[in-house]
């Protein structure tokens, strides 16, 4: 097998969706003088592709007046998070931008310098700069900046098809979100990412005869009730618990789920790989593994056993700072339960040895025989996966341009997997013009300077220095666009658009949701539509095979060639469950060649990874102590920065930097919080609600102390994504975004060998009280953002 074969290319085939079973009322109906539109949202506002069921109530004037959960959605069943409930406030926020705006490059960072322009003029400005920069520096001098899985950011459409650049760039150091897990799964099992099977795809759900209730879930660095992470419906966990599923929680913090878990391993942040190796060792030594699965379907078991024997539970207990009995208990409980599942979250990626952590978790899932069994880990088959990532490359980017992708030679396991330039090297490139200059940029759903980029001031300076022209594509102004852009292109919210949404971005999808337009705020395009319109304007030949944006959507997201018919059929649909098969590896459904087994070079789950080996990493898992840990072996760090800093655990009020200007959401969490244990706070004379300075060798942030036993005495937790839209956006203030920015304390350039992973959840810091207060004045927020337009 070639390494490039690891990329999963196929798409969700609409024709295979059960009966495209429309559950409940039609997609649009009348109720009490209101028109109700049922829809499954993605973004904006932010969410991963989850597609919770929504009902949008529109009055006779065409205004969205109410939002409710759709009780007929098979998984969410009417339940919604506060961000969906306040959708009206997002759509009609006075801060929303609905017309294109332009500004002179010399006026970057000046709020008042923006002037509205027509779409025609905006497109002409893009064209003029694009052609000039391409001619002078080549298309590789363009960077497409993306953040989390918003539709704009997950599509390669903008960078590849519209602008023809190989430098599509997710802006978080080490691509430390989801992709390390995807990559590890692709390299080790031949198919991306296995998720807990919560019966989401089965018509009878929990009572479906094919389903077996999961006995035990290990919740590993994931908080699905707050985060609905990576296209997962958090509600499912509580539904399973009600039916008797028990939990093991692996998390340095206490939350609602850990309080209800049988075992909570409250480990020192960043030490997960040691714990995972020890759990493997216990399970192997105590003969608790599935012999048949190991014998028939695994490769390298003996080598793995030998390696994990170097991390006995006693050693891991010391590293992780947890009681050793709890490691034994957790390993036994997980291995004996049938079926059992591990839900693995963002904390798995956010460390230098994230790829090794993933490797161990996949090994645990495999040797206990839980891969692709009902109630275990659902795996994508050879017929499902991404179409999004590689779409357009071959046609739009000649090979010699593709080969110029920043990082491709040094980090092929990264760049080839997700067709992205390596972000840490991109930062250096922006700073030095080496190996070549980057001169044009565009944000396609990213607020790098307030959230995605580590050491954001460094990125700020690098982007301003390098970019001659930069475009922001967004619903609202933010600090990144204010600082670095010359053109703003506004897009539609979910209430104003059509589209599709597949859970987990399409691999391992359990539901397909369809978005329906309920209101109009100025005929704004979705990302897909904007890419189509702009692409057709710049490169008519590339887009000629699609008569309109819907046809492009079909081809791009649905893999449909017979334009029209299928889209017409499903466009009347709200939500459908996607048929699944279990035990696909026995049935020849995992490999493109139809043979039984897994789509890896050995045809097995590679516990000894031929891919890791081929890419120059150790084929077996190993633990790396976080570089900035305050431990005895790092005396200088321990002395100056004695606390472990973990960051960014999700809160329901906000999706990253979004929502600070929605008064109802801001009221839930008005200030940037730093969680600190009562004992640690007392030692430092810090009172609950007092403002503190948290700092380390990379920088500092001012935050408000939340004194809580959710963290232990050695750990603090800082919220991420903070900016203050009520403040001045002018440089250097930029909505105060650098003041309370936890990423000031997180570095770039500390990835693992394959280029993945960043220590965002396992840094060090110190904390001291400060005299000033920066409390948010909620009256001001209501005054500024409360009166909807
Ligand atoms: N310290 C720390 N930092 C972190 C994290 C952490 O855990 N700790 N988490 C990291 C992770 S996992 C991620 S993925 C990144 C996320 O980083 P980003 O994705 O950059 O997150 P946001 O700050 O929400 O910026 C997204 C921007 O896109 C806009 N937007 C929303 N929906 C759409 C859409 O559909 N189309 C377009 N064009 N724009 C849209 C929003 O208004 C917002 O301005 O942050 C990372 N930052
Ligand atoms: N409301 C809301 N939802 C979101 C987002 C958002 O900003 N807001 N962001 C979206 C994005 S891009 C992502 S990637 C997902 C992330 O969603 P999740 O995968 O759920 O990740 P987090 O919420 O960052 O952290 C999960 C848990 O990891 C714990 N943790 C911290 N450090 C460690 C550690 O070292 N080891 C272990 N084992 N656990 C640790 C935290 O305490 C937290 O409880 O959420 C998505 N959903
Ligand atoms: Mo993420």
C-alpha cells in the first residue's frame, strides 16, 4: 500500500440512506399563524457537524421569533443547548455584518476605516489582488486559514478550487484537534476514527434488536455534555446511563459525569499515555483480552505486550499521580465489560505524545474485541468517509505546486493525511519568508488571534508582516479580522441557508441532517455558495460542470453525480439515519479490495504500526513527560511555575470565541475564568471572584478566579477564546483579546515526531492576585448588543 492510500476518499451515499425516513411533521408547516421550518444546523453560529433537531418559528413578517428543539429528531429528541436556543439573538444581533466591507491596507487595526461596498466591488478587489499576488509570488503564496469544523473551514473548496493554493492551514499548533486521532486511526486500523456506538443509526435506537447496551464507557479527556465534540450528540451518554451504562472517567477535573462515574482517574494533566500503557499491561498480564480477535485480526501483539510491560501500573500511578488500585480497577472493569467503549476527546490530542496516546487507546479498543461490535466502537467502512478534504486538489493544483505545501517534506504523515500545510512551520514561514513568501490570506471560519493560534501575538505580528492582502469571511467582526484584513465578506447563518450535515464530518456518520432556509437577512451566501460564486468568478473553467451551487453541494458533500433528482428528493427531508453494518472486517467491508480484514498493509489492526515506522516514528507506543511539567525532574520549572495548567474545557455558553456579544450567553459566563482549588487559592490569598494574573515563560493572562474543588491543588484550568466585543477594536487593544488570552501561555513548535500534537492542556504556570478588577458590565452588554435589529 502507498501511504497516500490511507486518505479516505469516499462520501456518504445518499441513495443508501434508509428510506430517507422523514420522521415527524414535514420540513415546513403552519402552526398558529407561524411558519415552522424544521432544520438540522451546522454553522454559523458555531458547532461541529452535529445537526441537532431545530424548529424555527417565523411570523407573518418573515422574522424568526422563536426556536425550539425538534422532538422528532432520533437522537436529540427536542433537547437543545443555549447557543441554539439563542439563535434569534445571533441572527438579529446589532453587531452582525450583512454587507461586504473594504478598508485600505494602511488602515488595518482601525475600526472606523471600514466602508461598505457592493458584492461586485468586493469580488473585483479579490480578483485584482489575487491575480497580482499570483503573478508575483505564485498561488502557493496564499494561506487559507481555518479553525474548528465549521463548514467553511472543513472544506478545501476555498483554498484549492477557488484560489489553487496548497497552503490550506488549520491554525492550532500541531493540528491538536481531532486530526491526530483521525490520523492515528487511519494509520493503525486503515479507517478513520471509531466512535462509541450509541445506536444513533438504528431505527429502533436502544431497543433495536441489533443493538447491545454498552456496559461501560471510558470517558477519556472528553466532556460531551458541554461540547457535543466532533459531531457527537452528548445527550446519548445520559440516555445510556439511564439504561444502566456505567462510566469510568479519565480527567484531571471533576464534572457532572465524573461525579456519577464508578471510577474517576483524576490524573495529572498530560500523563494519559502512561496510564493507557499501564491499562494495556494489566489487561494483557491478567489475560483479560480477547484471544480470538488478537489472533485473527491484530498485528504485533507480542511486541506491544513487551513494550507496555515497561509501564507497570505502579510506575504509571506515580507519573499520573493516581492511586494504583484505581488503575487496576479501571483496566479490569473496562476489559471485563461486554460491550465496552472508549470515548476519546480533545485532551488525547493536546499533548506532544498525542499520537502515542491515540495508539494505546486504539489498542485497548482492539484487544478487548470492541471494534465494530454493537454497543462498542463503531467504525467507518470502506464506503464512508471524507470527500471534503481532498476535493479539488488533483484538478486545481498542479503537482509541482502541491509539492510546495509548507511542511510536506518534513511532516508527510501530517500534510498528506489532511492535505494541510504544517502549521508550526507555516508560522516560521510567515516570519521569515522561508522557504518562500506568503503574501495573501483569508479566514474561512477562524478567529486565530483570539483562540486558535498559540502565542497569538507572534501570529499577529507574522500575519501583518507577511500579508499584502487578507480577507475575512464571517458573520461578525472579530479581533483577527480587525487586525489583519482588508476585505470582509459576510455569510448567512444556519437560519438563512440550505445545506447538509453529517455527524463526525461524514466518516462513521449515524445521521444525515438537512438545512432549510427559514429567514432572509440580505440574501447572504453560505460558505459553499460563496466559494461557488467566487470560484466561478475567478476560474469559470473549474466550476463549469455545476450549473449552480446546489449541484456543487451534491457533488461535494453527497457524492451525487446525477444532478437534480437526488437533491430534489432529499431536499424535502429533515433528518435520516444512515444504515450501518457491524463486524465489517469479517465481511470485507473495511478494505477497498473487498477482502476481509482491515485496510492496512498487513490487513490487520497494527499494534506494531507499519505506518508510524515508515514515517520515522517508533512503531510502538511510548510516553513523553510533558516538556513544561512542574515536577522534580524539572526543578527550575517546578520552582517558578509550580502549577499544572490545563486549558479550554468547553462551556455550553460559548463555542470558542463565539457568543461573547450575545447577552443571554454572556450572562451565563460574563468573565474569563481560571479554576483554582481552595487550598491553592488560600496559599496565594486569592478569593473567589478576585482577578488574578496567571503566567509562565511564554506570557500572561488576566482572569477571574473561580475557587472550586473541580480542580485539585496542583492544577488550574483556564478558559479559552476570550475577547471583549464591547471594547474598542482599534489596535493595540483589539477588543482586549490579548489581555485575558490563555493562549499567551501556550507555545508553538512542541509537536510530536509526526508533526501532530501540542501541549495546550498540560502546561505550567503560577498565579497571583491583582488589585484591579475587569468585571464585565452586563448593563453595557445589554445596551450595546441587546436590542435586536
Ligand atoms: N488554549 C486552548 N486553545 C484552544 C483550544 C483549547 O482547548 N485550549 N481549543 C482549540 C481547538 S480544539 C480549536 S478547533 C480551535 C478553534 O479555533 P477557531 O475555529 O478559530 O474558533 P473561533 O474562535 O470560534 O473562530 C471561528 C470564527 O469563525 C466564525 N464562524 C462560525 N461559523 C462559521 C461558518 O460556518 N463559516 C465561516 N466562514 N465562519 C464561521 C466565527 O464567527 C468565528 O469568528 O481553538 C483551539 N484553541
Ligand atoms: N460548547 C462548546 N462546544 C464545543 C466547543 C466549544 O468551544 N464550546 N468546541 C468544539 C471543539 S473544536 C472541540 S475540539 C470539542 C472538544 O470537546 P472535548 O473533546 O469534550 O474536549 P474539552 O472540552 O476540551 O476537554 C474535555 C475534558 O478533558 C479534560 N482534560 C483536560 N486536560 C486533560 C488531560 O491532560 N487528560 C485528560 N484525560 N483530560 C483532560 C477537561 O477537564 C475536560 O473535562 O468541543 C467542541 N464543542
Ligand atoms: Mo477543536
